């Protein structure tokens, strides 16, 4: 597979795909041969052609970030085939909501303490678990749910 | 293409592929015919064969949730072609850090008030005059260091998904993390690494040199995270986060988008987005610098 016209070894993508790594290979800068698993994961989840198309649509200076985000999402999907990286988003969003509630309650407590010199109230109880009627308990920010999905959610009652 | 019976139309997936939509079509329940854009996003990112592969590897009871996450991920990637879901995660992480810092600050003020409340009666007993204005005390307290009160840090362990916890990956990436010294994430945290080192496009890949493993690790108990101010050397590669919050995309505005998959929950999303837009630009760059990728085998 190697060529005498250039000295660099084939990138991880071309090695994986068992093809000649051309000088203008779009994968070469972002999938070095020392990281074979990175491309393997991305290829398994997204496919080389999809990744190639995505990279072509992104400016050159942002391609490394795009590849790294794809690699992250691919690895997350491999570890959690059901939720992938969306699981992390759901958990973080819940944490934001909880923190915001606690902050609001504590601010109110502080205000009461500062101006009324009343003893501070106890911190608010943790939020209740998701209601039984909810599909999965997953919180999707920037929800792009289809209306049909909402009907499926209410009836399926999936779990997290 | 419709079925011979003519009672149901082909799903968006089969329509796109110009094939007959059979009753056993795996994708038909999740890509109705009127949501071609959603399917196109999913097809663009994953491809039909990869989606089917994922579904076939799962129990049928998990298909709905898996498809939901796949569609969400694809739609986010359509909105944010460069960072995708990772950008959303960073955004949330930054938001959490801001909230925690503010929370610690308020807690420390509250603690000061509590102490003051206890001290004043004893001072009165000794014949000492209390301060005349509680507001002055509040002002003085606000000048105290924020790092005083950390009782919150471990008190609210939400049941975080620990799907990504991998002690091997974590150990390998300890060298690159600025905030993994106080490691609380073994059991209850996802792993998204706080210091963003590896994705400095043109600057360096020093973290990758040390750790060829590729992962994103995190401490969701972000009280252990260092303030973002130390990442001043963030290069302009992360300018994308500024338009990320202003335009919410590389090339288009999220807020003004009228994509068919915008839901009725857009208002809540807008609130989150607008709240984040208030963050100064340099802080966004610093926030971006605080996330890093280290490679994993």
C-alpha cells in the first residue's frame, strides 16, 4: 500500500480501508496512524463516506474540531448504543435545572436573612423523580421532538 | 412509492431510497412520510445502514429511545455542523460552572450571616453595639473569597449516568486534566474532560502526544473544576463559540430557524440559549478552552 512518491505512512483511515493514502486524503490530517481506534469508531457509527461529506462542508480550520466531536459521539454511541452522547446532555440539563432551583431558593433565603434577619430556611428538597407517565425521564434540551414522538412517549413509557 | 393497497404511504426513509415500504420496515415508525428533513439529517450523519445496524443490535423495547436519541443527535449536527452535541455539552457544562460559582458565593454569604447572627447576641451581652446597617455587612461579606463554602459540592449527587466511566481511560487521561486531582467522578459522573487541550487546531496537539487515547472526561461535580480564567491563552480557533451563541450555528441562527423539527418547547430552549448569550465573548472562549479531548485506545 505504500508508495515511494511520499514518505509519510498512510493515515489511520486509509489503513483501515486498505487503500492508498493520497497526498490530498481528507482524513489524513485528522486520523493519524497512531490512533487507529479513533477512525474505527467513527467509521463504525457514521461511515467513512458520511464523515468525508461532513468534512467537505466544514471550513478547513474547523475540521479538526468536527472530527474530534464526531469521534466523541462515535465513542459515546459505542458505549451506550441507546442514548449515545445524548445521555450526557440529558444529565447535564437536569443538573442545570436543579442548580438553578437551588440557587433561586438560596438567594431567596439570603434575601430574607439579610433584610429580615430571619433564620435561613432549609434548602429545598431535591426535585421529585420523573412522573410515571413520562417516557424515559430523559430531558432533551432544544427539543426536536416530532409530534408523533410525543404520542409514542406517552404511551410507551420507556425507561432510562 | 405507495403500497399496492394504497392505505399507507411509504415512510420518509423508503421514500428517500425510492423503494417499497414494507410493513416490517424498521424505520417506518420513526420517520413518518411528512418529516423528510429529520430523516435527511439522520441519513446524512449516520446513514440508513448504520441506523439499522444500531437498531438490530438493540432489544426492540429500546428502539424508540435509540431512535429518539439518533434523531436528536442528527438534528443537533445539522444545526451545529462543527461541534454537534459536543457543543451542547460544553454549553451546559459552562452553564453549570457559572451556576455553581454563584451558588457557592451565595452560600458563603449566607454562612457569614449565620455566624453574624450568632455573634451579635453574644456581643450584645457584652455591651457591644451591633452594626447599624445589615446591608453594610452584606457588602463586606460579598468581598470574601468565593471558595469558602463548598458544602454543596458533594451533597447533591444526582444519579448521573455512569455509562461512560472507564477507569482505564480516566487513569490515562489524568495527566492532561487540570481538575482530576480531586477525583469524584469514579462512580457518578460522565467523563468530559474539563481542560480543553487537544482540539487546539493549529496551536498544538500536546495532549494527544501524551495520551493517544481519545475520550472526553468530566467531573460532573464541577465544584472541583477550576475557574475558567486560567485559560486565557485560548486561541481564536474557538471563535466559533461566539457565533455559536449569537447565531447558534456556524452558518445560521438557531433562534430564528424555522426548521420543521422545531418543537413547541422552543421557548425553553430559547431561554437557555438567551441566558447563555449574555456570557461575555472572552469567557466563552475560555470555556471552550476548558474542554479537551484526550485520545483513548
